[in-house]
């Protein structure tokens, strides 16, 4: 018996690991963008405080809300920009690759001379 049939589960596991890594990377992408946008907004706070200082005290909260809402909407953009179609295509490609590798090793083990 050769070693090649034992490699088929490893190839499938490799595809599963690559798929999970893609899913985690895509899940983390919005969080990285939000963290970067939060850093940008924090950098704007001193300038906003200086610009709002001359306003009367009762007007400040409304201006804060208006400015932050506008800058957040401009900075964040659409929240649902996760490329689901690309992820599904990647998943299908990895599954096909695992199937091809498994078939290749099966055919190779059938046609090879045992050691």
C-alpha cells in the first residue's frame, strides 16, 4: 500500500484551513476599517473642540452631533461592502482544488509500483 491515499484528507483539510483563513480575514476587514476611522475621528476632536468653543453652551451638543454624524457618514461609507461573491468563488475553487489533488493522488497510487 502506498502513502498517496492518506494525503487526500490532508489536502481537504488544507482547503478547509485556507477557507477559514479567508473567512476570518474578511470578517476582520470591517473591524480594521472601523478602528482606522475611529483613529481619524479622534485626531479631529481637538480641532472640533476649538471650532465649537465660541458657540453658546446650549448650541454645542447639537453642533457636535451634526458634525460627528456628517463626518462619520462620510468616513464610514456603506457598511455592507463585504465581497460575498468573491468569498463563495474562493470556497468553490478550494473545494475543487482539494478534489483534484485527492483524485490525482488516487490515480497516482493506482498506477504506481509499491515500494
